[in-house]
C-alpha cells in the first residue's frame, strides 16, 4: 500500500520478522566474499533507472544495508488499472508514486525498491536500488513493509488488485523475471517471496497474494 497510515503499514504487526531477521544475518555471513548467488543463470531484465523516468532527487540520505536481503515482498500501488501499457505510462506512474511518498507520506524517496508497470516495464524505485541489485552484496533500505525493510526488497505492481482484478500477462511475466533476477543476485530462495499482508494487517498486495505459490514456482523454475 502507499500511505503510511493506510491499511496498517505503519502499525503492522510483523509476523515472520524474527525468523527472517535471523535469516538475513545468516545469509549475509554465508555470502561474505562470494559471488552473487545464481546471477549467471538468470538473464538481467531491463530496468529503467530513476534518471530515465525523471525522478526527483531524494529528500535526504539514501541508506544502504550492508548485507544481502533475505526476502522479497510483493505489493501493489493501488493506482488506476489503466489500459495504457506504454513505457511513458510506466514512467508517469513511477513519478506519481514518488510524489505520493515524498509529498504525502514525508518519506525521503519512493518507498519501494522496484515497480512493475501494467505493461511489463520495470522501473527503479528508491534511488540506488538498481546499483546495489547489480552488485549483489548489499541493498537499499526502503519504506515498504513495517518490520521488514531491513531484510527485504520491496517490489510493487502498478494497479489495484482487489475485487477480482487480475494482473495483465506482461506485468506478471516481468514480475517473475525481476523476482528471479533479484533472487539469483542475492541468493534468496524462491520460498522467501512474500506478500505485504504476511507482515501485518493490510489487504496488500490483493490477488497477488493468492498468486504467490505460482510466483514462487515460476521463480524456482527460472533459477533452475
């Protein structure tokens, strides 16, 4: 979800937090000095940078977590389910999310690390998220999931997926590709892909939560 006070983001009771905080520490230790997981097996998807979509500068310091993340958390942005699947729309949506997070929520930058448009275009969310993903040894501290930001990457999907809405095929395919690449780069098992509602009282990510078993299976297949 987008608002800190909406659907329990700020007040969320983190359910799997203790286990995953420990997993993050173990993963960091296991990854010391190693190569970035299975990155060589998974093709890097095209991700438009903050510069490419015209992001504003951050309103403060972008913080890095000096270890690999242990999980991926899926969200939806609760924006309109547009039929405009263009790259221009993906960029416009990325700017909308950033403005909402900076101006309304008072955050330093976009809360998510990455966003998947309904047309399947991938955009970098918080500044430096792509740089650190490519490096595979650390990640940007986001503001997407209360209690999980320091061990998880936040990936959001353009649109609102309550009331039976279904993600377009292009969006789903790009979500799978991005999750597979992030999992490979950071040596995250496909089983460690979650939805926002796994960590608190929220409806986010809507139908994507019901589709998590399929997402995990497709990411696992991509990892080989």
